[in-house]
């Protein structure tokens, strides 16, 4: 499914059933010169705006809690692929520019 243009260079970093987390630059209404680094969330093809997938932006404080919790779970479970993807996502946010 096509994703709304407000998300730039979005990459899936975590999928659990239909729940998907993405990272990328979010540029609300394409008005902020490329946007800011953001964590997005969607469930299968929801939410949508005019029939186009429109992932929600996760607030910064919540983002950190989600990523660290998922990384902890991946380490406990020994899931190397998830450890790698989540570590890369955490690195993505180290510098907020």
C-alpha cells in the first residue's frame, strides 16, 4: 500500500502481526523542509488519509520507551535480526538532525 507523502525514506523496523513500526523523516503537510526524524506506527493498513496509509507519529518520550523495551525483549529472546534492526533505529535517533 502507498504511504502518505509526509513520511520520507521510511523503513520498517519492527513487525508483530499487523502492528508495524517505521522510522524516517516526518514532514507534516510537507511544510517543514524535509521533516524531522520520527518513529511511526500503523496497524496493517490503518490509519489512512483519503485511502493512503498514514502512520501515526510516536512522541519522543514514548519512542524511547518503546524502542528500549523492544530491544530488551529481543535480547532476552535472542532474536538477532530484531536486535540489529532496533539498534539501527536507536542509532538513527542519536542525533536529531
